[in-house]
C-alpha cells in the first residue's frame, strides 16, 4: 500500500450501497444474512465490495449477535401532519429492512413537570426490550439533555432541527422554508409581508420566523411583528378575523393549516387570495393543492426524513462510525394563491 492509499478514507457500508445503487440498510441485510436481498442487488453489492476493497467489521458484527432487529422511537410533542408523515417513512424503511419499531410518545415539552420521568421510563423500556438503536423525534429545546443515560448504551439518530452531541441528525430545513417562501413573495413585488408564526416554544416555528425576517432584511423590507398561532387552522382563522388588511399585501404562513384558517376568515370578510393578497404556506400537505385557491407552499419532505434517519441508524449500528448530519432542503411549489403585486 502506498502512503497516499494509506491516507485515504476506508470505504464504509454507505459507500458500498452508493456504488451498488442500494441503500445502506440493504447492504446491512446482506452482511447480516437477515431480511430479503434480491439476487440482483446481492450481485451488485458483491461487485461493489470487490471494487472498493471493503472489509466488513467482523468484530462489530460479533457485538451484534444478540440483535433483536428492533428500533426504539421516542417522539415528543403533539400529533401533527409533519410527525405523522415522518412515521410513514420510518415504517416503510423498517419494513424493508425487516425491523420492528417500538414507539413511545411524550406529549409535553421537556420543561414541563413529569416529562423527565416519562422520558426515563421510556428509555428503560427500550433498554429492557434490548432495542438495537434509538430514533428521537422532537421539536423542542432540551430534549438531548434527557437522553444522557442512553448515549453510551445505544446508537441514536435525532430527527430534529439542530445537531445532537452524540447522535446522527436528520434535519428538514425550516429556516430555508421561511427564507424561500418569503423570497418568493418579495420576487413578486410584495414588500408589506405579514408572518403567521407557530408557537414560540417550537424550534421549527422559530426557524421559519428567522428565515422570514432574514429574507425581508436582505431585500431592504421591514419584518413585521409575527402573528402568533399554534399550527392549527383554528388559530389561523382567529388571526384572519382580526388582522388589519391594510397592513400587508402578502402573507408568509408558518404552515399550511394556519394558512387555510386565515384564508377562510379573510374570505368571510370579502377578501380573497390572490386578488386581495398573496399567501404562501409551509409543508405541502396533500390537501394544499385543493384549497380555494390552491396554496403556494414550501414542501417539506418529512417522509424522506424518516427513511434517511432509519438508514443512518442501521449504518451506524453496523459500522460504529462517528455521528454525522443530513439536511433535507425544502422546495417551493407555486400554485394559485400567490401572484405579482398589483
């Protein structure tokens, strides 16, 4: 081996998957001999192993001989469209990898009384069930502090909005959603843009608000004080029933649900989008295309977040590599609710 070759990074299971055109979890199933791997995929994996000179970590495999093919999933916060879609991705990936998911939900945020005890009970259940790893989905600050007892015991992947210290992290970029949606309205000529924000204690709400404010400032426009909702269509309707229509020509809503309620209330007041104002949401819920008018929105790929999180955890279990971060950018879906300022 030359000195240059010695300095090269050793190929990882994810590299084998990329070369073979399969996921890291499929490569993991191939080496573990558990779960289905098609003959075609098996042949491509074998070829990739030869080409990359990949050597599976047998010692790591021996440490997993007691594998239960079960992953723990700890979910914080209420059931909303985003978290439920994350589960769609998790369940799909787990099914393909022949894994079971053991789930525990904590409704309140970490600062609420009783939450630390609830989390500790959930962690004890995961350990007692001998899960192979843990996936944590939380929109709150402070969640990672509650996981201290488990960092050394299990590989962890966080589906969150910031990096956890000892975990892989998969982020759907809420800051980019607020930034991109507001830029779209600015490019249409709007300068008086209101922002319907989510709850202050939710990381994604703060990130979307920050993206809105930064986009406004970079265009030389003044950010308005946020109109605070709670993610629900009801809260958007309450805002739309009381807001001064002369204070804006466009609205950047923190999610699609609040945009729906806002549009309904404004319609009751005789004001409709896009003739009287333009509006952009965030999420791209399946129903957003059927709002009246169809809603322009920043699409957030929560299903991919769940799938990628699961794949990263399986790769981490198999290879014991250091933690890393994966960011999933949103994208703008233009529909009828936004148009150039008249």
